């Protein structure tokens, strides 16, 4: 070899070494096309065999019932042990089976799903309706039920009625100690079956997402990976009663689950195998937890609060402790799928943040969705992430089958940037977004706001003291909070797209237009200097993006009962200057602090984390309201203490009100 050839060879080796040792490029939100091709194409096995209502006996003797879906061929179910995917649901195996069947009708299901996936009326009054129908094309249904393609690709899927629901024995205690103790036992049972290879993954949405997070924190040996969709973490703060305002859908939700659990196993009855213990359990506890939901509306004084409700208002009680997640104990690969307007938007980024695994082994996807519209903007096209079912298959192929398909190099944080589009980031919040104050000022913003008072959002504190008044009202029935508080059911109204109806009964504080693209990333905190005419009050704050045409889009929201303003400093976060960035209210009846009528009361409200961009010409707005139905309604004694009187915001230079917002860019203010 000549000297020049040797030199060229050496250079080539060095270049190749440099390229192969460089960090991999960050994945785009669309991911790998082959993931969808594998999920949607021909599968390894042609059929599915179902074992119905298989008994699973818990250590206390309670029998849960499971449907076991196994791949099959002409000879029957496959005998080869396979990885097992587990879904524990309170919505009954029957509902799950109906959903799975509807999605598995040859030709028809795929055709209908394809039409709904692509049908959009963006920019029209029916935009919200097609956001809802597009959910069916985003894979959410297969996350909720069983996924036929996943099963035929070589997995066993097991759907179990949780204790006290469906055909399972026992009494339903939502996410309570007994409910949580069952999951590791079911995992161990599944791993020990002859059709299982001993490796278990978990999937499911909402309740079934929460119990994945809870189960993984207990570190059962056979659990190897989870894909929780729209899961919660700190259930009281995230969903049940954020800031002390009980969510409006709570009672209807509990009623629906309780009615479903009363559906008897008619097949077993006809065959003479009816479970009399199931009947005894239902007669003993026909309407689990519904008495607590009713008590939130019917209890007329603090002295009359029943013990069951008092437990919910005690952070140290067994049920409150059970409702507090511990993602810091999770050691298995976890793919969290959520949405900025989900009921659990406050918890999903925190689950990802707290899991002590390297990026790749943990991943976060946050869409522009509500609870039941998760995945509507995840279709694997035009820069969108792959569908939920496609990602789930890729996740389990990697972590349960050891297939190097690149899913661990996806993300690790894939977010819909509100005001922009789908993006990929190395972490959340994005680096370089320090919190800064923007002050609430009574000075007119000059916008077309039609609120009770049009104020400004300024970089400097106001120089004069002004008192502004806002009263409770029902304009919040048409708002992003209303859609969120009904789990996304009201998305079809389109009210979540523009806050101007809600703003008719609020105080608005709007910045000057930004001169350059300005990004927000992380949790938001708001300090209010308030005055009340009663011994309590209820405050709601939203942070919005205001377009040049006046359209006001809600980015994040928070609420607080004034007497529940006491904070847990150990769980709260602050900026370097001492301002709260993430205040954490104790939510404790024992720590209740009635306000003194006529005296200034300082409140710190935490708003859900978000990620957004303000385009040039857009403005940042803070809205302040005195009510928030149906998302939030204070428990009756707290509500009565407000007397539904008007509330006052005292804009005092000595005690300013402000938003502490994580911001980057050069907005010009």
C-alpha cells in the first residue's frame, strides 16, 4: 500500500469512527415508519382464542375474573409461552370486549377508523367535534381494550375486572390499598401460567393507567414494562379536587362504574354456575364511594362532615396516602402518554420526571388532547407521533422481546408545543426557561377583551393601588376547563378553542404583543392579593395565548379555595429569588384557614405545567375568575362559606399580584 493510500485509509477510518461514536440524532415526532407497518401488516398468527372469565384468586380469597386472549392458528391456541400484557379495568371486561370487537370487524372497522382519522373541520364551529371523532383513529381504543393485532403478533393479553367491579368479587375501593395490593398478585399469577414466558407488560388508559404507575412502584419481579395512557399520580391534586374544587364529573363517574358493576354474568347464571359470593358483595356494597361524592354536595357544615369525607380531606389518611403516587420507585421502562388538557395534565410530566431511569427507558408524549380525546393528534403523519397502539407494540417488542427497533431512541420527550406543533426535546421543562414575574395591572391593555375589566400584564409592578371585583358565574360552562372537567366529553362544543365566552365574567390582564417568538415551558405559579366579603372564596386562573384577531386560547389553568391556601413547603418549588414556581397546597381540613372579611389575603395558585410558543404579534394573558363549574365546585361547607359573594383583587404596589412564568426568547417586554 502506498503512503497516499495509507493516508486516505487512515482518514477514512477516523471519519467512520467519529460518525459511529457520535451521539445519535434526536428522533422526529413521526418516529419509524416500520413501527406502523409491523403493527398494521400481516401478523405471525391468524386467529385469537379467548378463555372467558378465568378465576384469579387473591391472597384473601377474593376471586377476580379475567379474559385471556391468546394467539391461535387452525390447531387452536398457541402453546408456546409468550410475553403477557395485562390490563386491569373497573369499566368491566364486557365493555372492553365490546370495544375490542367494534375495532376488529374485518374491512369495516379499518375503513371507518380511517375515515374518522382523516376527517377534520378545523377552523369551523365544529372543530371540537372532529377532534373527538379523530380519537378513534389515534389508537386510544386499543389502549383502552384489547389489541387484536398485538395479540396475533405473539402476545397474550389479559383483561381483568378489578376487585368489586365487573364479574370480580369484593368491594370496589378506587385505587385504594386493597385494589393496589391485587395488581402485583395478578402479575405474579399471569407470569406463572403455562401460556406466559414469565415476562409481563401493562397497558390501559385512565384508571388502568393509574394502576400501572402504582403497580410498577411496588416493583413486582415479573413486570418488565408499562405504557400508561392518561395516568394520574397525585390523585386529589391532579383530578379529584384540585385546589379544593371537586371535579364535576366525579359523581357521574362513580355512578357509571357502580351501575356497570351490577351487571350479572348471565352466561354463568344460565349454566348454573352463578357466583353467589359476587351477589353478596354487590348487595353489601352496591354504590361504592358514591356516598362520599354525595356528601361533597349535601354536607351543610364543617361539623357535619362525615368520617368518610374527612378521610379524603386528611393527607395522612390511608386512602389519601394510597392516592399519592411514587414514580420515583419505578424501575421498569415506562412510556407515559398524556395531554396538556387532560384531567391529569398536572401529573403526567411529573411521573416522567420522577422515574429514576435514563431517557429512552422512560419517555413522555404530551398531546394537545383532553382525557377521552387522547391520541386524536397522533396519527403518524405530517410530523405527528405514531398512533398509541403502534407505539405500544414497539415498546413491548423492545422491552419484552428484546427487538432492537429504535423505540429507545425515540423522543425522549415528544410534545405538542401549544401555538406551534409537534416537537422533540431532551427533557421537560426545556432548558433555558427561567421563571420571571409579569405583574397584574389595572391599566387598560388596549385589546378587544370583553371582560369585566381589561387590565395589563407588565414587566414592572403597578404604581397605584386599585381594587377590582369579580363575581361567580356560569360562563365557565363554555371553557377549556369545562371540557377538562368533564374528561373531554364537552370537547365537541368547541368552547375549549376560544376563551372569550368565559372571559365575559372574568378579569383579564394582557401583555403587549411579543416582538419575537417566545416560548413557555414548565409549571406556572400565580400570586393573588385578594380581599373577600365572606370567610372563604374560590379562585380560578388561566394563562392564555391571545392572537391578533382576539382569539384567546387557554394554555394552562389552576384553581384554589382560599381557606385551603396552606402550602406544603417540602413539596413546593421556588425560583432562585424565592417566588413560588410550583406551590403545593396541603388540601387538609385540619389546616383550613378561614379568611378575614375585608382583610387582604395572599394566595399562591399552581397551574399545570405546559409547553407553548407565542408567535410574533401574539400576547400573553392571565384571566382571573371567581368560579369554575363544572371543573371545580368547592365541597359544600367551603362553598357555603363563600356565600357566592363577589371577590376582590387588590392590586397593591406593596403586595403585587403577578404570574411567575417560565419563559425564553425576546418578547420585547
